[in-house]
């Protein structure tokens, strides 16, 4: 690149669709080598002062000048300002041409902070029935499961990707393996080998392969439930499995090859195959498996170590006194940094358990329930759900609200609510965004943080 | 071109529509294909990047990504096939240069092609699971050039040939080598390993196998090691110059295996230059080299250590069992110390103070020092010699160093109690004769023994020092209370506590009347100041200074033992005395008397007496006279007693017996201690525990332990279990 050249030579003149722009190579360097502007400074191409630049050294680009102005401004300041007369979609298309779509995305919204979230927009879908799950993609897009269909949105939130389905069986869970691929778990269809667990490509919508469960060298059909992934070690994917005979437990596969690498069989009296939530704990190198009321009449939470095939930590409400019964646990999540597992009951009371000792009791935090008295759902309640961001902020959904908890004592610091669409049946955090899926209307909300202030 | 496409995509984005111009894709591709040709032909300056980029973009946008991609593959492949031909055509030396030049060209072209197809690389390729353009370019290069049948083996042979030439001393173009190897690594570590490294290692192994065989036939061990080290360093250097850093460990392990591991026993045992010779000649540099090289191979250090240990044990065994050496204990110990110093410095200078070697050294010394039962005695004698005279004029630090070395030998001893016995005897002699050179050195050694073996070990030795001090005070008190004693002989008494000092068979003699009167005075003074004590005279341990005038008026001061004094005093009143008369008058035990007469009558220069008949030995019929012709150039004459410095055989037996006797209560005490805490224990465990407890001081003999157990059973400390006779019970 000719960056070190004198000031005059640093200047670059463009003619974009008839309009003249002048800028510097330093500004264009912000776009990076892997953009349209990268080769302009490559000595192989010799573009700056050859036949390319006709009439006073202009460099012609046959594109929309209005959009180029926005892109150029983005490269100059790092700020994205889209004038009202330019549709976002058009701008994205142009940014994609120049190879600076990532710049646009990272300028569009700021780094995630539960207490700075602003409502951005709602997206309505067409699928009938209740939403099952919503999963944020690493790049800011998301996947929404409705019945037997999964709709995939890119970060621009116009549904450009084909919808996914696994033999048209009811979808139980979805998980992003990487920004390009996602796994879908579904119910089995008796005797047909349909359903189970499949890996899909986001862009093409094609089923790449199915993860299969093999027992005694025989492939068995199964219903796949909750999903989790582990990048360290070895790119694993975990799923709770229910089969015909004794294939109850947790299956483990390689994300890339789809080969089954392990299976943790359910021990008698301990429900693993029905699990609602799986979570990989990287530091401890084990998997949290939670099977919760009302899928089973009792709640089971355990940590599995696959290296020793051991249940290294466990808790269950079997045999707990009736007074505790009303506080039946509805969701649980491990917070490795705090050495704790956080659980929530149907009144959105938070409770904590110590991960370091087995057989401890739940310490319920004495939170006022007054705030909950506002608006109770008339029919069909949605159960509370939990999510964690970077180990520090805890999120809990209840009815049409999402509460944010912070600090060592998990104090409630913010509440997110939008009065349309009814109760929140699921929500997810990822790609610096929060997605909340409503149960009554087929609609989900997007919450994001504004970019950092100008000064 | 593509004027008609200006606003097309706005409509296209929402509806899938057919492309207007059915030949659109073919046309666009032709433009791009042409550009790729131009790029490969170094003719890119006429190309419009903007147009090419836009064309490729449009092709992907209009769903012709597949056509674009497959077109790229076939175009690039055909170019590479041509390149392959031109490389094949290169003759001899220029082959690698041509390959390198084409590789650089290809990389440049690849970069430019990727620039044009950037949009495809970013959008079409990930979603369709194709290989990205850059990687594709490398793969095609690998398949069409590196793996082409006419290049693959030629490339490998050329590279190996160059390495071989460099090994045999030629200068090669390392820059070119580096570029070609870098190319292989850029194509993936699998390519580098399969197409070069694997063969390189095989050829190297063969090369070093032959070379090491050649070297070992004609070099001595030191030279061989030098060559091996040089080769090893060359290979390491080669890796840094033009191979993958990961190869270092592989090639060095090849060299290590071929040059060192395979020849280890032969090298170590090489005649006249092997390890033993290096040790004998203190060849630190060679030893260090051997250590550093052998350390790299499995069991290398073990081999060195084993040879060193067995050599050390062998020489050590000779050292301590050679009867010639046993004549002089000081020399004996000095040799041990020298040996230790020698190996300490080898381990320090050549074996980088390796702990395992230090342990081997310690074990060897422990092994052979204890082969000779007299080692404890000799070590004590060595200390005695040093403390008597050896340390005169030596600085304090040097004294400490010598004492520390002695302590180190002491640590190797199994029978520390035997050493203690001897040490006590020797210390007693030193103290009583006032021969000790330095009180500080004595005390320093005792402190060292104390830290090594505990208070119990040294309490009696310390008692001896206290006695010496108290005696001085007592004598001052005695003379202060008897002012009239200024005239006449002076008496110096050392009052020794019984038990603290080595017990001597008390053989009294008749003191001359002058002396016995003085002694009586002292006795009554001492018993007057201390009640409840008993004094007995140890005349065999005393000495005296006498003034004598000989026949021609020569005056001398004679330093003699108490016995000798008694004999000489007799001659104040007699000219001639027979042996019988002397024996009668003094009542000195016969062996002592003989020794004492021998020292005065038969030693040249010290012969204050004359004997008839003249002979070397003292007979019962001999007669003695004052030797009037006695002369000496010194005024003071010290007449030593003929005492064997080393113990004679019966004395040795006696000491041994006393040691054994002393051990009995210690073994019993240990037995009772153990049984008291264990209550019940079987025979074997009891023996092993006792041995463990006592090995700080000595190695108890199992049969002796058994005897002690029997004795304890007799005295109702222990009993045998009724059912299991091997089990003992403690009786409280």
C-alpha cells in the first residue's frame, strides 16, 4: 500500500456512478485488505496511476453514489449514518459489494450490556402455532423454531435464508454450531427413522447430515431434546435422547464429522433423556443436565464428567418437603465464575446452589414478589427461563418481562418489557443482541445497545 | 459491456427472474478467463480491476457461482500444467530455481485472482462448502506440480542431494533451499512431511549409520564424541536455516540414535579412551561432552552412572582393603578424601552437578568404606593427627573445610558408635597430654557431630572438656591454699569424671616418696572441698618434666611419662639397677615397664639409660645404668613411650568387645520403645524396625537382636504369643 507517500499522493479520486469523491488511501485502508479497496494499493495491480485512472486520475466505480457516500463516511469515522432516503437493504447490498458488511454490522449496534438495552424492532412470522425456541446466532442473526419449521434470519433480520425442517417433525431445540451452521433436534416418527438431530447450513438451508445414535452396531431412531455444544475440547455437540428401548441418556457427537463419540446412559431413577437444558461448563470440563418440572414430576440437576463417566454433582427435589413443592424449579443455569447453579421457580424466585459441594440445599433469594402482581397471563402460562451473559449478568423471563440481575448478589437492575405479543416463551442472547419470542402472536423482539456515544 | 444490467438487481432482489441475456454468463466468464490468462502472462496492467470485480460479483449474484468456480478450477489447472512442463524442461541446477520462480509467479497470480473473485470467496464459497480461492490455488499447485510424476521424485532427490553435499562440506544455496522448503510447508504440513521430511530422516539415518561406523573404527572415544557433537550442532543449524522448526527434534533424535544410542556400550568401554580412562585422567571436557550427548538418549546417563559406580566401587574396594595402605591411617583417610574430591569436581565440572550422580557417588562411598571394619578407627585417627599437629598454621576456614570433609566420611560410616569409641579415646589422649592444637577446632568438630547425631552422642565428649576446665580451677585453688609448696616438685592433677572418659584398667604404681606426699596433700584438699567423692590415680596416663644432670655436667630437661619418671627417680639413689629391682620398687605392670625401659634405653638420641647387655629388647635379666655419655643438641628432650599409635590386635579385639557390650543396652532400649508403642509385633517386623531406629548409629547384627529379645523375654518385658510363636507381646 502506498500509505507512506507524501500528502498529495495520498489523495484518491473516485468517480462513483457519475459523482466524484475524493478521499485518502489512509481512510480506505480502514476497509482492510479483504475488501474491494484492498487491491487498489497492491503493487501487483498497479492501479493508482495507470490506465485505470482516466481524466485527472479518477478511479471509476459503477455503483450507487448515495450508498458509496455512506460507506465512505463509515470508513472515515467508524459511525454508521443511514439517511432516510436510502433503504437499509440497499445499503447492505452495496456494503456487501465493497466487502465492508462486517464494518456496517459492528457500527450498527454497540457491545452488549443488559442495562443499556433498547428495543430495536419486532419481526412477525407466518408460521402457525406457538413458538418453541429462539436462538441468537453468533453474528447477530437468529433462528426461530415454530412447530416443525425453523426460520433463520441473518443479522439484517430480513428472512433471506430458506426455512429448515427435519422430516417435518416437531422441533424441540436449535443450536448454532458456528455462524454458518446450526443443529436442529426433533421428535422421532415411529418406525421411520425420521426426526432426531440434524445439522443444517444456514445459507443453503440444506441438511448436511444427521447425528445418529448407534447401540450394539445398530442405528436407532430417537427423539432429540435439549442441545449444547462445547468448542473446547474437540468441538462436541450434546443432546438429550429418548429412544424406543433403553437409549435414554445424553448423546455426544463430533460437530464436524457427525460421528457419535460417546453416550451417557441414564442411571435408574435419574432422568437424563428428558432433559430440558444442557450446558457445557468449560472450566470444569463437564456437562450440566437439568430435567425440570413439569416434564417430569420431579426436578433433577446433575453435572456429568464424560472422561470418568461420572455424575460429579447432583441435586434433586425428590423427597423434599411439601412446602418446597410449590417452589418447583422451572429452569437452572450454571454460573462457573460464581461456583453456583442458579435456579428459578414458577414465581420467578431465584435460588442458588453451591457447585463445590454435593447435596447442598437451595438458598432462595428473598426477592419481593410485588412486581409480579401486575399482569398475570390469563391462560397458558409461560414458564420462567434463565440466561447468562459473559458470566456476569443474569437474565430471567417471566410473563411478558425480562429482568436483568447484576453483581455478586444478583440484584435486579433492569426490566425489559414490550406490551405486544403476550408472554415471552423463550429468549436468547448472542451476537450482542437479545431476542425475545412471544407465545401468543408469532412475533419476536430484538433488543440491542446503541453504539457508543459520539464524544 | 453489461449496460443493460444497470438497475437490474433492484428488481431481482425480490423476485427470482430469468437473466435477460442467455449468453450473459458465458460472456462474462470469457472476460474473467481472459483476465486470468493475462495475469499468468504478466500482462495485468491492461486489466480493469473494477470491471473484473463487478463481473465476478454479478456472476455470483445471478447464481452463476458454480460456473465461475468450476471455470476457475479448470483455467488454473491448465495454466499449472503448462508451468509444470516448463519446470520439467529445466536442466540440472536450474531446476530448483525455475521451480522457485514459478512458485513466486503463481503466488502473485493467485493473489490477484483472489482479488477479482473476492466476492465469490466471501459469499458463494462458505455456503457451498467449496475450497477458498487461495487454498484452492495451493492444492492445485500441489497436485499438478509437486505431485506430478516427473517432478515429485526429481524434487525430492535434488533436495536430498543438496543436503548430502552440504554434509560433506560443500557450500549450497541455502536461500533457495529455504524458499523451496517453505513452499512445501505452505502447501500444508502433510506435504512437507510426506514429500520431504520422511525421506530426509530415512536418508539421514542411513548416512549417520555409515559415518558413525567409520568413526568408531578409527577414533578414540573423546574424538568420536567431538565429532558426534559437531554433527548434532550442524543438524540443528540446518533446521534453523532452511527446515521447519518442528523437524529439529526429529532429526536430532535420528543423529542421537545412530551416533550415540547405537554405540553407547562400545564408546563407554572403549579401550584406553573410554569412560574409565576419562575418569582416571580427569578429562572434564570429554566427560562433560559425554554427559551432554548421552543425556539426550534413553538410558544414556544410566549407562554412565553404572560404569562410574562400578569403577568407583572397584577402586574404592582396593583402596580400603589393600594391606599396604592400611599401614598409615592418615594416608588412608587422605586418599579417601582425595578420591572424593576428585569425583566431586568431576560431577561439578562435567556432570552439571546432577543429583543422581551425587547419589551414586554417596552410595559407592558408603559401600566401600564399610568394607573395612577399621574405617571408623582410621577416620578418628586422621582427625587426631590433624588436631595434634596437622592444623598448625592453617587458617580457620581451611580447618572448617577439613573438618567438613571428615564429617562427610563420617556420614558414610555404618558403625558410628565405633567411631565414637575411638574418638573418645583419641580425644582423651589429646586433652590429657595437652597436645591439642586448637580448642576451637575441637569444639567445632563436636558441634558438627552433635548436629549430625544428636546431643546423646556428644554429651560425654563435652563432659571431658568441662573436666579439663574444672581441673585448672582446682589446681589454682590447691596452690593458693598451700603457699608453702612453692619449693619442690609441682603437681598438676586432672580430675576426670568416671564414665565420661574412656575407662582404662587402672594399674597403679609406687610413686617416688616426694611425689606421693604431694599427692596425699592434694587428695585431702580435694576431698575437703568436695564431699562424697572418691579419687583414684591414673598413673598410666600422666607425664612429668624433670631436670637431670649427666656425668659430664650436661643439663637437660626431660619430658617423660609418669612411669618413666618413677624409674628415673630410682637412679637418684643407685648406680645400677636390675630389671627385677626396678619392677619391685615401682610395681609397674610388666608390659608397661618393658615399654618404658625400652624407650629410655634403646632409642637412639633418647637413651638416658644404658643397658647391659646391649640389645633391642628388654629382658628380665637386664641391668640398667644412667647413661653418663648422654648428649642431645636440645636442652629439652622428649622421651616418648613406644606406643603403637594404631591399636594392636588384642587391643582392637578389646575395643570391639566394648563396643558390642555398649550396643546391648541400646538394642534393648530400642526393642522396648518399639514394643511399648506397638504392643504386638512379629519377629521380622521387629527386627527391621530396630535396625531402622539404630542405623543412625550402627548396623545391629540380627542374631544379636535375637539374643536381646530372648533376654527381655527372660526378664518379663516381652512374651511370645501362645498360638503364633513368631509374635511378641509387650508386658506392661
